[in-house]
């Protein structure tokens, strides 16, 4: 099980949290991971004013998440992790 | 720039500030008795008959700043020794009456309550007078005045009377905690209990988010407040004070707008549930209409619940213009989600108790809600949002709104509703005139405040309610 928290606090919101949330929703649906991933929001991950949106996946915080680097992030920290869990 | 409308607010603020200062330093217990003397230091009285009375009253203010008498459940309390026992004569002829020949006052009085002495000077027979005020309106010398206590005049639901000592007395059963009397009493003899000590304790013990996170939920009417600084400065100030983050309560308003629109379409008739004073008024004065009250929590409650569900260890402090919110936070249904309520007045005192130089702070951002969530702060905004929410959710339902601006208009609408002659299916009730921007806990009240709220609304990053709420799924 992977826990994903997308920051929807003011600072990240203005940098496009809504789009990142949508990307996660689409990717989760695409890979049929509804039972393996918990996607939720957070009002602050404590990394405001850096570039882009902050996302916390399990214990690790990733900053500067956007449309361009989303695929890599999702593969490394979500898909691969779940695959490992299944092994 | 001017921080408050009146000197009474300023006095109340000074007490809050001093109490807060001591509380931050953990020296309240030792020094609490000295607060009155800190505020009135000299031997010359500045407000009342003598310094001792001034300090005695300040002592009472200190008690209320510290949360007030726990035995008394009403948030709104009278400081009996501060009440000046204003005259209550009703309509009276003053010595400005020149004994004219026209006698318009006599002609207009339908009750025949006006007589004249040998000098043609008018007199009002109190046994006949029904206080309609017609005589006062027609007198060419404005010689007829209405002597009514400002508190009683402010309390449109008639919850204020006099006790045996002629001091103001609040009927706690009737009182809806709107705070109109608090703002209107020229002697500051009626005031709201403060929970600044609870807030300070929550913030201190969180140790900057180490032990738990403290969220500030800020009402959208803040856009019309703190005019001497930028909103961004206030946001940073809150974080410096120890809040983990600041969220717009207007996001809760967006959430509420969507579900309230669905509820209205389903039930067919609804009264709004955002204003806690309005909700309490229906329950106490029109119990038969209780079934029409929206089952939605207020924006404060809805958002606080969401925060606590995503972060169960967190603490939530609501900051707004409202004294009735303090009472709402004590309801069993809201208590688990809201840990303390502060007014803007109290927030100003907290900033200054830390000697915070707001303009010097970096400008933070605050953006969670849509235009529609933000305009809840003014009368009519909720109705606009409900109509928009209908559209966004493709609900085919014709809203016939009745926007009630202030508790007097609410009373009229509810009266009609109870007689089935209202001709509307949605009642937006706001106890304060103007909506939340007219709240008793606002620092300033002005004509421009509505425009400020609308401007702030237009600056929202999200233009639709659905978009603003989409991030919460």
C-alpha cells in the first residue's frame, strides 16, 4: 500500500495542485491501482515557496512536481514500489 | 492608520493584548492583578468617576479576556459595574420645543398622546404613547428625541432588558450571540468572552508543529480587515505566531455551497445554516421552522472536520469576525473539530502582544477557495454561490431566494415563512447587517468593506466552486 498526499495548501495550489491531483487520479485509474494506493490532500507539507507542487509519498517528500516530471515520479515511487511489494 | 472604529474596542484590545503578553511569557498568574494598573497607571481618572472604578471595571474585562465565568454559558456577558444605566424614557420632548403654533406633532399622533401646556409646549402622555416615532419625525425643531438604550436598540430580537439595579440584562435563552450589543454599547459594558488563552496554550504546546499541527481557518471577511497591512503580511504573521499553516474558511464555504444546492433541490425549501446566530434564532424563536434548516455544517465546521479527518492529531483555530462562532464551536456537533475561535479584534491583540511588525514580514499567500466561497462574507454571497452550485452540478431547480440582510430582515422573512406567505424557497439569513463584514468582532466596519470582499473574491485562482473543491477528493 502506498500513501500519497498532494499538498493543496495556498502556495502549492497556486502552482497547480489541482493538475497534479488529476494526473495522479488518471495514472491510478490507468494502472488499476485503486486498491494499492491511497490518494489524499494535505494543507501543507512544510516545503512552501520552492518550485512547483509538494507531494508526500509514504515518508518521502518530493518538491517541484509538475506535468513534465510526473511520469518518472509515478514510476519510481509508486509503480516500482507496488511491484516490489507484490513480489 | 486607524485600527478600530471606537475607543471602546481599543480599550478591550489593550486588555486582551496585556493578558496575551503575560500568557506568552508564562507570567500571567503572578501578574494578572496588575493588568488594570498597567492600563490606567496614574491617579487621574480617564474614563469614569475615579481610577478605582476604572480599575475595577478593567478587572472584569481581564476576567472576560481570560475566558470569563465558566458557570455562565452565554458567550455574551454584561459587565454590570461598567453599565452606565442609560436613560430609558422612550420618546421625550426636550427643551428645544419652542411652543410653535403648527402643532404637527399633535396632528400626526394617532393616539392623542400629545398635549400642550399654557406656553404651547408639547408633552407626551406615556400611558397613550406607543413609541411609533411619528411626532419626532415631523417636529420642525427636532425637539422630540428617542431615549432608548443603545444596547436595547442594537438587540433587534429584544433579548436585552433591565435588572433591578437598572443595569442591562441579557435573556440567555433568547440571545443569539450576534454581538450587536457588544459593538453598540458606548460604555463597553457588554462584551464577549475571549478564548485567547486557549489559543496561546495550543500554539505554545505545539512547539512550532513538533508535537501537533495548529491550523488557522481564516474567514473571508479578513479581506476587509487589517487595512493597514497586506493580507500576505497577516498570513506570515500567523505562521510566525506558531500556526502550522493558514487555510481559507471560504473553501469550507465552497464545500457547503455544493451540498446545500443539492439539499435545496431535494427538499424544495431551505434556510441557510452558515450563520450560527441565524440558526439559533430559528431554533429559539421559530421552532416550527427548524425542519427547514440546512443540515450542512457551517463553512467553519465543514472545513475543520475535513482537516481533522486528514490530520487527526491536529488542532484547529478559527479566526473570524463573529462572536456567535464562539458559541457554535461549543455545540456538541462542532466541538470535536474546532479547538478555539478568535475574532479579528483578538488577533490584532495577539499580534501586538508579540510586538510583531507585520508590514516588515515577507508576504505569504492565501489561496484555497473560489470567488463564490469568498463572497460568503457579505450579504447575498451565499445565494449567488448556491445558484452557481446548481449550475455547476447541472441541477434543474429554480431558486427563489430571499436574501435577509441583518436579523430584522430575517425575522420578517421567518414570520412570513411560518404563515406560508414568503414566496421564496431559499432563505439566506445573516444576523449582522451587511453579512459577516458587519460582525461584532471586526476591527473596522465601513462602506468599502463589501467592495473589498468582492475584489478579494475576483482574485481567487479558482473561478468555479467545483474546481476549488476538486483538490479535496
